[in-house]
C-alpha cells in the first residue's frame, strides 16, 4: 500500500512540474514595435500600380497590412483608413471566384522573406534597414509548438495513470 502512495506522490509531483512548465510565458524574440507611422504607408492604388500580377498585388497588400496592423503603435484615423483601404482592395482583387492557383501563389509570396523585404524596401525605405535586421533574427522553430503538444500529452498520460493507480491497487488487494 505504501508503494501506491509513493507512486501517487511522484505522479502528482510530475503533474505539478508539467503545470509549471505550461504556465510559463513563452519568450518573445521579436523586436519591439517601431516608431513607424501610417503616414509612411502608401495607398493601395500605389501598391497595385507597382505590381503587374494579381498574386503579387495581394501579397504586397497583405504584407503592408500586417506591418501596419501588428508592427506599429499607430492607432490614428489615418492608420485605420489605410487598413480599411488595404482590406477593401484585397477583397476586390481576391473575389470568391478567384482561382486557387492565384491564392496559393499569393500565400507563397506573402510568406517569402525576400518578397517581404522587397515590399518594405520599395514602399517603406526608412524602415527597410530595421525590417532586414528583424528578418535576420533567428526565429524559434515550430518544434516549440510540437514540444508543447508533447508536454500536454505527457500531462494527460500522467493524469490517467494517477487515476488508474488506485483502481489497479484495489483490484490487486482484492485478489
């Protein structure tokens, strides 16, 4: 019986350790938002004139929208107006009848760091050096998410084991 108590205690310690690891804040390697403001961002018309193909236009607008929305602290009326302008143009260029090939090409371009840097260099030259520096920073690999999944799986297994130990001990004592 004392073995079951030791097993239960060690399982609870493992659960506590797993819970403390899960509760920790993930470290952020991103630089703080820049002082870039909405006045530096071009209109959607300027972006669509610059790129000849629809996927390039969609991707460039998406890159600029992401920068304006998530990488600046600008919450001015002009910033909101630019975001709305980008969204409307994206919706116009990417109607429901658009081909999947066009969308896939735009997604690929949007994720391509060299394309992102080219967009920033073209439309936000003052920010280009800072963006290139941010792109050069090592990013955490997606394994971290996989590690969290493994941790949650281990936590669930430990919980199931903690619940099964008394049941198994009770069955062994009866027999």
